[in-house]
C-alpha cells in the first residue's frame, strides 16, 4: 500500500485556489505556521503557494515524500531540485520525518535515508530543519528505535555537529511553533 493513501482526487493547482491562498494568508497575521503534507510531485505547486503567501511560515512534512523506494537517479534529482527551490524561500522549513514510509516497506537502512538527509542538510540551515518521529504511523514500516538509530547513524556519517543536532532535534521546532517549553 502506498503511503500516504490518496483519499481525495489529486488535482493540479489545488494549493493555488484563490480562496485557499486568502485563508492561508491569515495564519501569518497570527504567527502560526502551516504544515504541508504533500507528495513530491506537488512540490512545484507548493513553491508557487509559498511565493503567494510570503507572510506565512511553512513546514514541509516528511521531506516532501521523496520516492526512496524508487531509488532512481531521475526521481532523486527531480525531488532534489524541487527541494532546493523551496529551501531558497526563507519562510519554508523542513520536517525530517517520514523516512520509513517513503521506502514503502520495512527493509530500510540508514544508507537508504542518507542521500535524502544529506540533501536537506545541504540546502536548509539547521535552524529550519525539525525532527519528528512519526511514531504512530511508523509501526507499519518498522519500529521507532530502529528508525531513530538509522537517523542518528546518518547524522554521524555526515558529521553533523552537536550544535546543528540540537537545533534539528528540538530547538528549531520550538522556534517554529513558538513554544516556550
């Protein structure tokens, strides 16, 4: 089964509907971020939306659902280009989450995640990357402890500094969601 399951017909331009954009802009007035749960092939429309609502802070969930299971250079390059374009927008953050789901199965390893995490770290500053375990969905795609160890292994392999890790694993989310805890 594909994750996320499509329950609504996907239409090009959904995010560009004038009423939707107008309502979304209201979030900026209250300093409230908007979490985006989209698939990789929707990222071009997301970029247009982000530019239409520059006063809104966006948080892209699950790295925009790259097709990790596909493992093709063309798929990766298309996703990476779209992510790079989004990262250039200062009002876009990226949630480091959903990696096991993006594989579509349970036979994933840290090396499956590494190119995708590397790219996120290359294009987004750590202050705009926030980690989420997605534990309630993860049970279908493995277990939390294995996923956590895989993400930590990738961070070790990429030599991510303790300061950057502190941002990614807590401080960035606190800033994004205006949390004082």
